[in-house]
C-alpha cells in the first residue's frame, strides 16, 4: 500500500480485515504469538489462518495441546471449513499433542518427541505454515522458568530453521495484566497479537491489538472483531488512511422545498444527520428521501432500531408515504433489530453483510439515539464511526436520524449525542416552536459541507401528503454575491 | 548391559512379575543417553533377571511417539505390569523412578 519501508516477506491470513491491520499479513517463515483469555478466539484465529491457506493450496499443520482433534474439526465445520476433507487431501494435518496429565517427572527432559512428531507431519504434507494452539498447556510441565525459556528457544529455533510461518497461541488469565506471564514468548516472537474479550455495558465485545511487528508497520489501534458466519471479521478503521470517496453530485431529498434550501439536495456519499425532538417528523423526512430514491431506481437500505418493519411501513402511510411498492420491487430493504439484542460489533457485522449483498446507494439509520442501547456511548460511537466510514468508502449516502430529548441542541456534538461531528457532512434540524395559537414545526439546515445552504428556519407541516412548506423556502442567500458563511453558525 | 532389544516384540505377553519398559529417546541427545544409562543401572540393581528394555528413537520413528503420545523425551513407559506409568526426564532421581515403577527400594517386590 503506502508508507513503503523495507518490505519483509509476508503471508496473507485471508482473515477479513486482519491483513490490513498487519499491512499484508503475518511474517513469512517467522513466529507470531497470539495471546488472549479464554473465549477470545485464539483457536479460531489460528484455525482460520490455516484453513484459508490450505484451501488456497498451502498445506499447514495444526498442533493442539488442549482440545481434541475432533473438537477442532467441529469448530471448523461451524465456520464452513471442511477440515476432514482438507486432511484427506493432505492439505492439513492435525496433531493431538495432549499430555497424559499424570506423568511423573524425574530429571531433565525436552520436547524432542514433539518436534519429531511435528517434523514427521510437516514433511509428509510439505507444510510451510503451522499453528500451535494452547502452548501454555505444554509449558505447564515445566516448573522452572529457565527450563521453560530454554524449551521455548529450542522450539523457536526449530521452527525458524525450517522456515515455517508459525502461529503460537497462549492463554492468558483474565486477571493477568497481559504480558508478564509470557514475556519471553513476546520477546522471542516477531509479531505479537493480543485478543481481548471484555464486557462493556453488559455487552461482550472483542478487541484485537497488534503489540509488535518486527520489521513492519501495523495498525496500532484496538480493533473490534466478531465471529461472523465464515470466521473472524475485523473492522479496521484507520482514520489516518481515510479513503472516502469525495462527496458526490447532488441527490434530491425528495422534498422540493428542502432541495431549494440545500441548493439541489444532499451530496451523494455524504453523511446527513436529521435531528429533532420526538414527533418532529425525522422518520417521515427519512422515508420521504427513501421513497424518492427508490422511485428513481436507486437502492436504499433502511436500518430501523426503533420499531418493527410493519409498524414503520404502516406508520408512514398516514403522512402519505407508501413504501410498499419500493419493498416489492426490492429497491428498498428494511432491516430491523433491537439494539440491545447483541453487541455493537455483531450489529455492525450484520449491516456489513447486508451492504455487501444488497449494495445500496443510500443507507438510512433510524436512530442514532437508539444505538446507545447497544451497550454504551462508546459502543454506539464505534458502531457509527465504523459504519459511516465504510459507507463513505463505498460512496453510499448515509442519513442518520437522531432524537434529542429536550430543548434545542446547538451543536453537532449535542445533535448526534455522542460527538462524531467530524464525519457528519450535513445537519438538518427539526424542531417545535410554540406560538399563542399553535405548535409550529420548523426546519433548519445547520450545516452542509461543500455546498451553500439556506440558513433560515423554514416552517413546515406534516399532512396526509407528507411534509409540506406553506411558504416557498428560501434558497441559499447571496447566490449571486457568494456570501461566505461559517458552518454550524447558529 | 543386558536385554536392550530394539523395539520389536511389542505385543508380547510378559510372564508375571516381568517388567517391560519402553524408553523413548531423541537421537543421542545427552538427556536421552543419561536416561538409558540410569535405567540400565536401576534395573540391574533392582530387577535383575526380570526386565526387558525397549528403546525407541523418536527422530527415527515418530509414528511410535504418536502411538504412545510421547511429546517430551526422554520418557519411560512402564508397559507391564499394568497399570501403565509414564516417567519423564533423564531418570536421575532413583527413588522417584522406583516408586513410579512400584519397585520397593529394599529390592525384590
């Protein structure tokens, strides 16, 4: 990609997202240590690396110190990998290296036996990659640190001498402050990856971090990951490398009046925030946009975290927005979910899978305010940052609605509730204004990046024909004179 | 030095009271050589006339190591009399080895 240093040879893991974080994969012919607590996915990571390699014709050996080979095969088949077939084809060898457990020790010993077994299998299938899963179990037989260290060195040298690309996984305890336990292993390895499984706001989340990578750059953040249907899925979000599409041409909002205020509409691939109190018509406005886009033959993915699909479709009939034809001709896809049903990473994975299969032109998220129920503000923030980022990379317009609880919000920060104004390109604010006689709704374009916009509050009503403006909205000021205006000035 | 055979009559039935010992070694690594020497000495001292030692070199025969699930060497398996026992290490600690093999130090059963 970019930032070329002396490139070291690497092997792609083919695990979704991981190769980007590792800037091209694992160090070829060298040792990588993967550590993490129970349930963090060390085994799956190793297994996936090996299986994907084997399926691409690269034979590999899997040494398991803890689980039975049968359990490993089951594990793999749950992800859609047929280990037994790969074994049969001589692409994978599984070595069950389970210590008997009741052995008696008298004097010095070493792991020559293991190495001989491994060597036999490596030669038999011509393996160039190897995974040793739960190495900590093997290390338990050493009662002194020096001995353990010598054996690890021996193992490391042995693997390196044979030019094997190796993944050694070790279990760390939950209470371990990560690192002290197997410090030597980390020191010895060329690449160290930590998996972390923690609970945030009652929702389990998983994070991957690369601790070191000799001779290579790597993504230094913590990356969320989930177990998708086909293995591990990571969501690298390297803000340093934003590859967003430039904002595109104008796309109609579906409302003539709002198009006027925005000098033609939203920009394609931009992120638009529609914010307002309950009842101001956020969903109506979003649905208006969706219907218009679908009628033009564009595809809209509507994510609804607030209500069921049926409730939403019938609810939109009263302001005269019939989304059913769009559902029928499959230009509209409504995906609903309870935010608290699973962690934000799983939500994200689900949306990603839908985006990949449905290929929408526009995405509507209703509502940002509900996403906090995925666990925490941080979880909601991660979810949205990653979603909007990916969506932008694909040139998809995103419309986010956000319900604000009370009063008038002044800034994007407050509007979005969780402060991600930097990715928001346009903000449309809806609000109620009370007069002596009535409650009036007003619409205001607070910001619109890369485009002029009206800065007047425009009254509107919601009728059975949708959103209407009693007075023709004002176009942006000074169309001729080019009046400069700071964004978000109000 | 007596009945060190090279791992052939594996499934043979031993007469009662006869010890069948299988020693897994790794080439001529120093621990393996020590283990072999220690084992011979212990057997001669305590099991004179009623033991057989088989040696297996895992470097030559990794399948044998797979069969007996031997990951570390040297490793001694007491094949008979049952129950089977595994002792890891160069067998330098005689009392531990004898206890594991259920041989009383006072000699003869």
